[in-house]
């Protein structure tokens, strides 16, 4: 049993914080995500318990020393493409949703191999959720953007069977959206991030 990852979002803009929280809840359904409007609110809490910190750039620049000590866990939210800040990755919050999701996924794999709650072994993860080999095939095709009819043709199965597999995948994983399924597939090694 993996510990529940705790994620902090430190962002004074309510819409940005809630939007990011919604995306992260879909990507990492088992995570506990806390939102703090100020750095002080984070410090008043338990600031060292978090696996990741998503920090607004103005808060990052005001408290750089604190976040540099937590470099592998910190991600700075920027309103445009920025290079790594002292080795701290940035996330462009102005990206369209699909690109933002991909950026978050690549950030999770970049420098976050230390995260205990993501197993590197896709087989142990498959056992955890017990997706059948056929369900994994359907999952991969869904993440590549194929519709049910195309999946049925490609796998030479009926449309009803595809719908049944998709229903089983959704129930087993607790993930309803295609973007959520894509992230699951990438994190478990079924597809490469670039192939989505």
C-alpha cells in the first residue's frame, strides 16, 4: 500500500489554484491536494509533509530559499515559457488543457523518480488494478484518440465489447476522462507521453 501523496498549491489566484487542483485530482486521484492562498498559510500548516509544491512565481521569488531546499519537489507556475529557475521546473499555466496535462505528466517523470507512490513496474501496477491484457489494448487505443468504432475495427471485436471494456476500465481505475486515462497509461508505462 503506497502512502497518499500530499500536494500543496500555493497560489493567490483562486481560479488558477482551483483549475490546477481539478486537473491534479483527475491525474492523481489518490492524492490529497491542499490549496494555500499565501506562503504564510503554507507555513502555518505542516510545510514539510508535501510530495510536491506548485507555487505561484511571485510567491516563489519572495521565498526562494525555502523552495530551493525543496528543489526536487517544487514546480513554479508561470504565465509563459520559462527556463528552469535554479534547477526548479516551471509549468506554463497559459497552455491549452491537453498541453498542460502533458506538461504536468512530463514534470512528474522529470526529477520526480523519488516519488514513492509511483511504481516503475507496470506489471505490479496492472496487478493492483487487474486490467486484462485486452483492457490495456483498449486503454492504449483510447489514449491515442481512437473512437469506439475505430477501436472495434482495429482489435477485430464488436462495438458492444469495446464499450464493455471501456466501462470496466473506468470502474477499475475510477477515471472517467480520456485525459485522465492517458495520464494513467503514461504513468504505468503503457504508452509514451509523446505518442498521445
